[in-house]
């Protein structure tokens, strides 16, 4: 039963990501990266309990039984890659909070340096 689409997931498919809040998209994207509720909470500067609450709403919206199934359920419902949900939001500055470091920040900065010019 858990793999059957719900009315909400069918609406999500029809409208793409319109039924997800920005925060739900961030949580879903981090789940797709393999992060736990605790790690998601740390990244988003929310409690683990709040991260789990977002996961519960996503499970209801996408018709998934387990949090780890959410990225697959999202892809099935929309045809979109859930990792794209954290692409822009990961780099966006957070209001009144320090900007989180992007996981690839160190490798990206090396690509922008001219060869033979260490810093």
C-alpha cells in the first residue's frame, strides 16, 4: 500500500514542486544526499524534531512509508531529481544566520585558482 500514489502525490505530480515549501524541499534534498534527521537539523539550523516533522509531512504528501524512501517517491511523483532542491538553497544566505559552507566549497575554490599560484 505504501507504494501506491496518494491524492496528494498525484497533485504534486501535476504541479511539480508547487506543493512543497522551500524548507520541505531542502529537507528532501538533504535526504537524497543521505543525511540523517540530526545532520539535516544541523545544516538547516533547526531541531532534529523539526526536521523529523518535515519528513513526516513529506511522507504524507509523497505516499512514502520511510524517510529514506522519500527521494525515490519524489522522483516517481514529479520526474525531477530531488538533489536539485538543495542546489540553490544550499548556497543562498540565510536571514540573520551565517551562510552554511557548501560541501564542495574547497574543491570549487581550487578550480578558480590559476595553476601554480597557491594561496
